[in-house]
């Protein structure tokens, strides 16, 4: 288990251990996507809690790409001072932080953004409200928006960036046959469907340089009809590896698939943990760059096995760190009891109501 707490590097970014806080929507940003004192305090608690790497909440790179309320933004230079304060706070508490760059595409919130949501293809029956199928020019503009956002993240002092290409967000939509019905150079073959993501990687890399960590979060499988398959996902992973990506965080499912709901509930035994482990094993056979595994990680023992067996290089968690920001320090101290998270998903309720994310169950327990 010593490997869990060994020092590692991702393209020069030195990490104190193999634990990662996966991107989590905190619901604590300002209405314009700006950093707030509450959000900074959340990041400080995570850094002090011993996590090796914090990945920010999904941060919208373009006004039209906003997914939800009180979501962090990086679409304007005006947001850089607040982002700088957030990165500085993490560094002062011995932490590392990567910004996740995101565009919700089909799932953008028109009421919040004031823009009609972009779609890779206007797929009939998938939405009740209108979607605008992107032109080639608009795709190029969004690719550039990712690059501009990455440059802002670097200027703000973030230790790296992560391109969000999972869960049905825009870059994930390009990869998925369920969302991508295009007949131009961005549709059809897998190589064409991966084009926008690979262009984004090249643009981001050009804007931040070779020695700055650029990661990606991607689906192993979409778990929807006609969605991205594991075989195709591995092929995309190989394209990204050859294109110079520094690490891949593996997830699965889209916002409309059951894999993002029932599998996340009631993780009370080790056999229900790490529910993308088999997919990660398949990736590991073909891909040599660091793999970060997210999805149902709850126990120290399982985390140790995943690393020891070579399934992944890093263990990524979201909800356990909402309940226990200091979980990693607890494990490091020798208290190896599994995460106290009950996987009841009540934590997102307060975020939706504007209070910011917190563990509702823990608050109830303390009140008794």
C-alpha cells in the first residue's frame, strides 16, 4: 500500500500521493462564474485534507457552454484575478490544482447562458427545446475558446488543465454516434468523430506549451444505445496518447444514461466499488500514459489493489471528499476505515438551491 503515498509526476507536476479529487460541481461560484470566498474555502479544505491533486469543478470556457447555476467560469480575462486567488490558496496549503475546461454543448442551460445550446447534430427526439447544430466555423471558434481558457488557467497559476470529454458534454458528444450524426469531416468514422477533440488538444497544447500538464477526462463507455463503445474509446485514448496528452481520467455514462445514477447509489461493499475497473484494465493493455480511475472508489484496500495491480496510476474521488475533505490524511495516519460517504446523492440538493454542496447526511447526524 506504500505506493498510494509515493511521490509521482505528470509532465513535471509533482504530486505527493496518488489520490485525486475528481471535478465536482460545488455550486459555489458567483452568478457570472466568478470565484467566491466560499469556493476558495472549499479548495483550502481539500488541500489541507491531503489530496494529491485537486481538479476544479467543470469550468465553462464559453458563455454558451454553461451547464448549471453557480458554475465556475473561465470564459473571460475578467475572471483571472479570482482564479488566481483560488490557485494561490491551494498552493499556500501545499496542494496542486488542475482546471477542468468544459462546454456542455447539447446540455447547456439556455436560461442561464442566454444562448441557444449548441449541438454536434440536431438529433430528433433528444431535446424538448431547440438546439443549434454547429457549423464548421463555430466548431473552430469553440476549439479556440478551449485554448484561450487554458491560457487563462495557466496565467492564473493553475498547475495544469483537463479537457472535459466525458458524460455527454460537448467533446464527448462529438465522439458518440448517438449524438454525432454529422456528414462532414467531423462525422462518420471514429477518426472524424475524434477530430474536434484532437484539434482541441493541439490548440490547448499550442497555447500553454509542451511542459504544462494537459489531461483529459473521457468516457470508457457511454452506456446508451448507439453510444461510444469501449473498443472505440480505447482507440481514441491511443490517438490522444499519440497527440501528446499527459494523462487520461476514465469515467463512463452520459447525463441521460442510468450508469450515472443507479451505479452511484448504495456502494456498501467492495464488489460495488471502482465500477469502471474492467474498462480501465482494457485501456491499460493498450495505453502507457498515466490513467486516473474515477467511479465508486470508497476504500483504502480497493485503492491499494488498483494501484498494485497496475489497473490505474491514480485513484480519483468526488463524493467521499464532500463528506470527508480530510479523508486522505486520515488514511495516511493509519485509520484505514472506508469512506463515510453513503452514496445517497443528497449532497447535490443544497448546491441546486444555492447553498453550495455539502453532505446532508453528515449534517443530520451531527444534529441528532
